[in-house]
C-alpha cells in the first residue's frame, strides 16, 4: 500500500484524500481555497506528517513539493550521492583493503543486507508508520495506550477491538497501514510453519 509517493490527508478525523502526492495536494489546495479547516497530510510510507506550502495555484503547489535535484559530489547519473558517515578506525581499515574501494564495498554490504530479509525490514517500517500515524491522529482517543501496545506486539484481534469505537476514517487508515506490516511478516505459502513442542 505505502510506496514512497503515496500520501493521505485528513481534515479533522475525516479522510480528505489518499493517493499520489500530486492528487492529494490538489485536493488539499481545493479544500484550503474553499475555506476548509486545517488539514494534516501524512506520508504513508513513514507515517510522518508533512507540511506543504499552499500558496499560489495548484500547479505551483505541486511544483514546490517536488524533491529538488541533487547537486554536489557523487555520480548523479547513476543515482550515487555523497554523504558523510562515521566509522571506527577498524572499519575504515577493512574498507580500505577492499579491492573495489570503500564506497563500492559499502554499497555491496548494504545491498546484501537488504536482500537477506527485505520483507522483515519493510514490515518494521510499515509498523512504525502505523504507530506514528496513530500517535498523531489518535493520541487523545480512548484506549490509545492499549492499542499502541497491541500494534507493536502484533496482536491483530486485540488492536481491532480496541480501535472499534474510533472515527471510521482514522480506524480504517490505521488498520490498512497495520495490515501492510502483517502481510509482509506472514511466511510464504510454501514455507512450513514451526511444529508445536510436546503435546
């Protein structure tokens, strides 16, 4: 559900729009120009609230929201970006001994780590996104603390029961974010489940 360009906007506890950034911004801008109340916009991939500058025309609003082109060191045509990292001396020593160079060795290590358990890492991010959204939109609602514990413990039935009385759109969006994490954590259909010990 939550790719990097998917956003959801709420006007109070009502979901105003959900989808690609451009579509959501156009809806938020129309709501704003019509004298609607304040709107909270969330990035679905992270659950973080994002603020956008709504001045000007819808086209100007969308254009300002586009990420700026990267400049500076690196190989931009390949998507390589230079940033500072801090390592211990033994790490630098090991990297400097790699035949392909330190940067290539780091890229290889990151790619290998991402390939080992990609779904588990994506599930962790999806759960954190659900948690951030829940904190922002439901922090004052009844049962929030218990629901938060259920979310991070993976207790699906308990979570659904605890949020049943919450506003429909808030509940629906939270459970959709949660379901993404739960889906990624399910074992593949052909993967055997662990047998219970004893009787």
